[in-house]
């Protein structure tokens, strides 16, 4: 396992470039939708980024709980890397959500949507948490803060209401092609998230 991780870390940037190219091609060739037209391609990316960030938060929660209890450096660096990557991807999602919202609804920020308010709140809180743990610089405190951030995110996210935002437009689509392309886009997005977290953990383990 260690040899595999070292190999991945060594080839991070070529692998990342390849994944980005694959993601771009999938988005380019993905089908349009009857109502949204080509704008649906932004929805594909928007949804994939959200789910990638949430998966990273899910994985980070038990890792940071173990790190907090054990204090072991390996767990601590993985916990930090997973949360940092989750927040980085969430920030990217926040940016792309504005483009998607404008393309679909004609406004950059739909404040009337609970999911929009949650998106921006989590982006701000995530950056603040990172800043605080860097200033305090106590490993177990960092693990606790990251576990609380992930836990609250996972508790709140499923209970957000909607006003105009569809609950799950991809899954509700009758098109197998749309669902297949979105699944492929999500898989690539998850691979990018995992690769970034692995690279970041290596940097943290070396004290960089």
C-alpha cells in the first residue's frame, strides 16, 4: 500500500492533468437537456463537486476522530489533508455554483435558496476553521475542529430545504445517457479529490 501511495504521489501532476483532460472531454461530449440545453453541463460539474466534497468530509470524520484520540502523526496528517481538500473543492463548487445559477436562473447568487446560503456559509466557516487551527497549531485541537466541521456539515446537509432548486435532477432524469455521463464525471471528480488529498498528505507528512 505504501509503495502504491508513493507512486501516486510521484506522478501527481501528470495524473491530475490527465484527469482534468478526461473531465473536460466528458463535459464537452455530455448530452444537453431538453429544458436547460447546454447549461446542464454546468449542473453536471456542480453536482460532482458537491458530492466529491461531501465524500471527503465523510471519510475525514472517522480519520480525525482517531487522530484526536491517538495523536498519531499519520492519522493527523490524513485528517488535515482530507478536510483541506474537501474545503478546496467546496470553494471551487461555490465559484461554479454562481456561474451555474446565472446560466440557469439569471442571477449569480440565489439567496432565497437554503442550499445557496449553506454553500456560502460552509465556504466561509471552512476557511475560518483552517485559519484558526493554523494559528493555534495544536494537532489534537486541529483534529477536533476538523471532526466538528465535518460532523456538522454531514448533519445539516441532508436537511436543507429547497425553493426552486430541484432535489436530484440527474437521478430524476429519464435519460440513461445523462445518468451515465454524470456518473463518469463524478468518478473522475472523486479521483481528482483523492489524488489531491494524497499529495497534500505527503506534503504535510514531510512538514512542508
